[in-house]
C-alpha cells in the first residue's frame, strides 16, 4: 500500500493510526504504518516528554507523528479557573443528580480527575508543541481547524508536515489556504469529533477540492476492503482511530469498557456533545442519553462541557459504572470483536487490501496484474 505520501514519509504502508496510547503508536510504526500519538490528554509537558521518550526508545527508528487539538476559535489568555467560573450551577446539579441516580461513588479524597482534558486550550496545546519539536516527529496533525500560521511555519522550519482534519470540502479548502500539507477527510462514521457527511461522499469531494494536496481517508475504516475503497476514492492513505482501542497494546484501564466495545454493534454509537461540547461520536450510554434528552439542561460549549464532566467521567471510568461507561469510538466498533495485537490488525488490513485489489482487478478484466 504505497502512495506518494507514504514514500515521502518513509513508511511501508499508507496506514496512519491515531491513538492516545504510546505503545499503540509505536507498534503501528513498527508494523510499517505511521503511528500518531494524540496529545490532548497531556496536561503536563513532562508527561508528554516521558511518553515521547518511550516512543523514541520503542519505535525502532520508524517515523511517527503527534496530534494536538487547537480549536479554530481561540480560548487564549483565559485560565482554567476563568472557564470553570462560567459553568452554570444548574449544570453542576444535573451532573450530581445523574451520578447519584446511578450510585456512582466519589473519587478518593484529593484524587484528581484522570479524564480532565485541557489540551484544547490554546496555551496547553502550545506547551505540548514546545515539547514535540524537540523530537523527530514527521507529522503534526490538528483536530479542530487549521493550526495558527505561526505553528504551521514552526512545523515547516522543523521539516514536519502539517495535517488537519476536515469534515467538509469547505473546511478542507480552508486548510489548503492556511498552508496545510495533508488533509484528513474524516467522515460522519468516525469516532471522536465528526461532521455530518459520510466518508463515501466526503473523501472524493475533499480530494477534488484540494487537489493536488494529499488526502487521507478517515472514518469507518477497519478492514482492507475499506482501505482499498478509500484509495479508489482518491485518498493517498487511510487514517484509523477506533480499531486500535481493542488492541492488546491499548491501555483503556477498564476491562468493562473493553467488553462493551467488543460487544457493541455498528449501531451502538451516537454523535453527542456530552463529552466535550462539540458533536463527537462515542458509545451510546445512559450518560449520552441524559445529555441528549430534550428535558435535560443541554450541553455547554467547548471547553466548558469537558471541564464540567471531567470528574464525573473519571468516576464512571474508575468504578466501571456499566450503564454510563463509554468512550469515543466510531461505527466500525461493530467489527471490533476480539482483542488482537496491533500487528495482527495491521496484517489483516494489508492482506485484506491485497485481496480487495485483486478482486477489483479481476472484475476489470486485469487478472494476474
Ligand atoms: C478514542 C478516540 C479519541 C480521539 N481523539 C482525537 C483527538 O484527540 N484528535 C484527533 O485529531 N482525532 C481524534 N480522534 C479521531 C481520530 O483521529 C480518527 O480521525 C478517527 O478515529 C477515524 O475514524 P474511525 O474512528 O472510524 O477509525 C479520536 C478517535 C477516537 C476513537
């Protein structure tokens, strides 16, 4: 599976894997793909440094990248405490009541909320970049819009390609105009923040909108035949996020959550604002139902919602409160039915890709080619 982009990055297969887990990122790169570590969960620069050191030591010299979440709308110069102060009391009550209804225990005295995510605040994302550019990352991806011009320039100075996720051709054109090198066209099916256009429609639209920029197809890809379809749609590679969640290298810290993912069907996710304030695809749970209920208070905008629910999500995860327990994941969860190593997922993908291409070649009357 080689394209101009995979050749440029020096990877064997044009398979890009987003993951919050360093062990998964390193395994993807070692398997011949391109691992991209998600940085949004790192609040302390030293933690990111520790994990990038770990990747460096375990990646066998193979290339890898980093993903930050800098929203297009800036929250600059505003402290976390300022943002906390904007959260209405009624919303805090709703969180308390929902947790009480399900008997969710408190965290231990002084225990910090592990889920607390602040990486989408500009100053946090910038502190992550200060760390990242000390490492030989080959690609910097941004999730929520084009990164600011100075960040793009800084990446290019370090010989780092800049990628940005796009849920529409309009977003993709904005990225091109901002000097982005690679557009990740992420369809509605995807886990995490998504737009409303399905990959089958989105990918060729984006390919045509930003031609000749390389486009990676994301959303709903978990098999070789899906990867082959994405390349047929004009993508220069595939970008997968969900499938790695049930690999043996993933560190979900929750056997109950792994069981839920393995049991879920492709119809068991929902696009909800419950986690972050922006629509993100995740497992449908009684937690998402409560927030999506028109009788409820409704969600707050990013970054307020994320701060509001941080402690609650940590409690739900720590105590594995089944009806409320969830995670961002895409519709491809329906075929994540067993725990496998990253290498096994990878081999399945590349072999399935070859079979799918052979099949299409036969249909086109080109057997043996
Ligand atoms: C658990 C999880 C967390 C994610 N977090 C981020 C993120 O922080 N930044 C980002 O650019 N994309 C994030 N994504 C989206 C992925 O980068 C990727 O585009 C998406 O998973 C592709 O669709 P798929 O889930 O169908 O494979 C996340 C996806 C998942 C499943």
